[in-house]
């Protein structure tokens, strides 16, 4: 079973929901796909170790063999190859998407050698709560989010059947890719105008992808929930839980003690959310 935790806006509490659900569900591997800013390991007090590099192809020109025909520069959609005054190709590395098209069209054997650059890492670590955490992390200054996300997702799918994907904020292409194949999407939102606006983006995305979706309202009590209720009715996606905005939840966040491991009344709310999610999946 794949449960994806999403929500258009950043800071709505996706990671809080993901980590607490992972503790309650136990048999699941938690996968942090928020590769630009993964933070599940921080909430779970896990040190990321033994990262596997995510490598991207880049061409290495061998000027001994290169004839300067320019075909590699012509085919490059990212304008990552320029020809110098002598007509020799030069790589603008930060523009290279690693598609290998230049190598494929080059008519001269050995004129382009294979080289790689590391754009991120994938970590696989045990947590002290009895489940595994897989984390994708994009290197600072790198832009190949998609590549790191796909490799992390691929690795997770190879390793386990029961997965929780904690996705990034937003509703762009990489979120599409992260959500694809989910049995259920949990859209975490907050009762603010921005929360509702971004929730609609994610609900639109999941309805387009025909994915079963439920809504969790975090920080319940800080604002009007009417807009969220309207969206729930408009898309036919039920609200399966309201996590109150409380001092206890905030304290548990900063002390890195997951709410479900405290005696706070909110721990019960997470338990109910878990059960509602499982019921919804069973009904599909
Ligand atoms: S396509 Fe090959 S031979 Fe032609 S310029 Fe590029 S590297 Fe050189
Ligand atoms: S690998 Fe693709 S993006 Fe990079 S230089 Fe070659 S054609 Fe351009």
C-alpha cells in the first residue's frame, strides 16, 4: 500500500503527519521525497549516514578525436554545449540535464566519453521506532530535483510494498511524479486563505490523476474552516481529521518527541486519522 502525504502549501505539517503515521502504522517504510528540504530525519532524531550518490551523466569531450562537427551542440535542448573559437565543444555544466543526446548523435567514436556529476544522495536508515526511513536529498546549489526524487522513489519501490511518501510542497511536475501510483493521498492543510488556495491545487491534481484522496486539517482552530469544507464537498474528498493547534503539539515538535509517543490528547487524533485512512483504502 502506498500512502502519500501532500498539501500544496509548505509548513502545513506534512512531515508531522507523515512521521506520526509511520510510527502508528509500523509495517511501513517512510520515504522523504521532499528532496530540497528533507526533514523527517530531524523530527525522528535520525542521523543520515551512508548516502548513495545520485549521479547524472555529463559529456567529457576528447579533443583528440573530436572533429568539431557541432552536432552535439545542435541536439542539446538545454544549450549546455557551446563551440569555442576553434570550433571545439565546451560544456556549460550547470545547464546540462544529463539526457545523453549529445553522446548518441556524436558520429565519432571516443569523441565523447561518459562522465558523471553527483547531484544528491539517497539515505536508508533505521529509526528508533522500528521502521525504516529512506531520504532523498538534493545537493545544495543543484537544480535536478526531479532526478533525485525519481531515484529515491525507484529505490523505495524496489525495497518495500508498504510505503509512506512525504512529498514536497507545491503542485508541479515533481509532485505529479511523487503521487503517481499512490493508493491514497492525504492532503494536509491549515485553515488559512493560503492553506485553502493551495489545497485546491493539490485536490485538482489528485482528481486529475484519479487518486483517492482525504483531507487532514492541521492547526485546527486558528481560522475559518468553511473554505476547506466547501472544497471537500466540491471534490468529494472527506475530511478525516482535525489536529488542533495546541501548545502540546508545538512542544512535541521542538522536543523531537512525536505526538503519538506522548500522552497528549492529540495522540488520539492521529490514531483516528490512521484508522480513517485505512478504512478509505479498504473501501476502494
Ligand atoms: S558531435 Fe562529437 S565530433 Fe561533433 S563536435 Fe560534438 S563531440 Fe565533436
Ligand atoms: S547530456 Fe543532454 S543536456 Fe547534457 S550536454 Fe548532452 S545533450 Fe546537452
